[in-house]
C-alpha cells in the first residue's frame, strides 16, 4: 500500500519533471518562432537570429565566432534534457544536468544583464528545482519506473 507521503512525493517529481522539461521545450520553440514573431506578447525571441544575439549578450567574453555554436549547444541540450524529463528517462542524470545548465544560464544572465534579470526569470529557482529533483529516490509515472530503474 502506498502511503500519502509517497504518493505526494510522486506528484512532486512529476510536477518538477514537467515544469522543467516543458520549460526547456517552450524556450526552444520560442527561438524558432512557434509562439509568434518577436514583439508578440510573452515571446522572448521569436526567431533564431534574436536568440543568437541574446546568446552573445549572455556570453560577452566569447569570441563572436563561438556565439552560434553556444546557441546551438544550448538548444540541443534543452531539447534533449526537456524530452528526457518529460518522459522520465534517466531522470536523475537529466535533473542534475538541467540544474547545471540553468545555473550556467543564470550566471550568464548575471554577467550579461545583471542579477535582477536572473532573479526575475526565476532561473536560479529552476536550477535548484533540477537539483532537488535529483534527490528523489524514485520517479513514478516515468520510463525509469517502467524499466525498474529507481535511481534514474
């Protein structure tokens, strides 16, 4: 019999997985214009070139030739981690890597635009959520659970 605390923990892991994973995937779709063009309400970039320009702002010490590489690396990482989190595959590893990626993003925002932008966007809180997700022992409603890999 599953007790209320275990059930609640399962819901928490599901919420953390979906919140982080769908957040990554939403950001990726934004940079390809799927939420609308730049200037539309709640659209951060609206197109790839705007995202690359923002990547340059967050990485002011990077040589300009590296900025598109960094933009693609972030995009690939967000797609892979987002999908892993949504389906719950290798959840613990995806959670730790998500925490690290978001911490790097928060550091970039702090350097490029100031700490207030990182705080306003809750990037540091999202990073902490990734690390918190990694602390759970099992991940109900996940591929990990189906495969009987409670440690993700």
